[in-house]
């Protein structure tokens, strides 16, 4: 399990490790967002691969679920406040693909990909890859939770996209596996969750939002909007990152990973914006605002991670 | 009654690439044959891709022609 970052995550880690009977008691409050973020990340992880040192039935432990619910509610309120603040117009259902395109086009967040392509040094690129690894080693998994919650057209389209993420059935082409090979090729550790203790609070918040959107049926629209924005901002940046890796002499499997994403995500962005979000909006018009909220949140959280890394490196944005 | 949905094998995306479903090989403009290993591919229509015949998203940074 991760290293605790405060009283709340200490409580969570101790609680998850404990397989015996225990009295019901209140979890302590987190003093810092870092503590909250690693606590929620750990609780979400129970629904993915779990931890060797956590009790196997901790996922459904009522007391743990109460803490998880409280942390998710606080996270969702924070994300919605940022979205309300952005004040984006919500279109008619038929206008969703264009609205997603406009939202992405208007995004002026700092670009890690531009920095990697032109100026980043090797240490900075490795730091970016460690941060990315928290998600990329379970790439596509948070989105898979949503499949059974979608109407027919969006469900089929999401499976068409996810099938590609999972290598079309070939484990050697599964994207998370390609990333693991890439990490090894640049001398980093590739085991699942290897760099969680190095994850910035912004990286954890990004991962927590993605898991929360994926795991709650109510948030299916936000999950699909997030997916669309992610795919729509992937192929050109992937090409830039591949160029940057080449510039630094980091040839090999990590370049292959980003090359794969140039072509794959040029397909996925079309599927996500039109066949998934477009049809979901037509079939469930009440999801239009949610789709855009998810898309905004993707761009906003990516921008926060980039800002935090640039600040840590002393790089002007 | 449950309806049947459109699910074309080839889709021309507005201001975007041509999506092709279920292809196994594609011949490019130079006559080179490319094997396809994904269920759907995006073929470049703006001719500016850095990895023709595949779309690499470059169309998004090219100014659009007026359509009206």
C-alpha cells in the first residue's frame, strides 16, 4: 500500500490491512489535500487490483465505504465548482460533438508535450512518465466500468474503442502493457503502482476523478465526456512526446507506445466525440451538461498536473 | 420495437479523416501496401499527416476552407 501522507491516509492504510473484527470508529479528518487524495486513491484501488497487504474483503467494508463516499462527495463538489466557474454554455444534444471540439480548441493550459518535444531534459521526461504511470499502467480500465450503463449505440461504440485499447485481444498490444514495456526501456520500474508514492496531489486528483466518474452510474456522462476530451487531446501531443524522446536518445519501446497513440487516438477521438458522446446525448439528453462537465474536468486536471510539474522544474509556462 | 442502427464501414468525418472499419490492408497513393491491425483506422484526408496514409490529427491545426 502507499505511504500515508497524513492522519486520514494513516487510518485508511491501517484499516485496510486489518482483516480481523474491529470497533466502528470515525476516520480522522485530513489536514491536507495530499492526505485526502492518497486516501481516496487507495480506496479506489481496492476495486482494481487491490494490495497484497490489504484485507481481501476491504472493498465492501461498510466503514471504508462511508469514508470513500465522503471523499468522493468532496472531490465531486470541488470539480463541479471549477466547472461552474468556467461558465460554459450547454448546447442542444445534436451540438455535443461541436461543443466538445470548441471546448478542446479553447483550452489554453500549459503543454507538457510541447516542452518535451523542444526543451525538457531527461530527468524531466522521466518525472513526467512516473506521474503518468499512475494512470497509464491501468490505461482504459476506469472507462470500462461504464460499459453496462450506456444505451445501445454508445455502448457498442465504447466497446469498439476499448477493444483497441486492450490490444484487440492481443496482450502484447494492450496499451497498459505497451506502457509497461516503455517504462522498462527508459530504465523505470514497470510494476503496477510502482510510483504512487511519488505521485503529486494533482496526479492523484486526476486519477481519483477518472475512477469516480467510471465507478458511479450517475456520473456516466462525465466519464464519457472525460474520455472524449482525453482522446481529442492525445494524437498531436503523442507525436510531440515521441519526437522529444527521440531528441533525448530515449529510443525504443516508449517511442513505440507514443507512436501507437498517434494513430490509435486519431481514430478514438472521432469515436468518442461522435459515436459515444454524440449518441449518448441524443439518447439521454439530460447527460449533455454532464458530458461537457467531464470534458472540462479532463482538460482542467491535465492542466493542473502540467502546471505543478512546470512549477517544480522552475520552467516558465 | 427495437430499431436497427446505421453502422457504416466507411465514415467521412466532418473536417476530419475517413474512418474505415474491418480493413486488413490499405494501399497508399504511392502504391505501398499497409497492413491494418486495429478494428477501425483513420485515413488522412487533408494530405498533411506526418504518417500517411494514417491520420495523425494534423487537420486540426490547418485553417478550414470556407464552406459557405
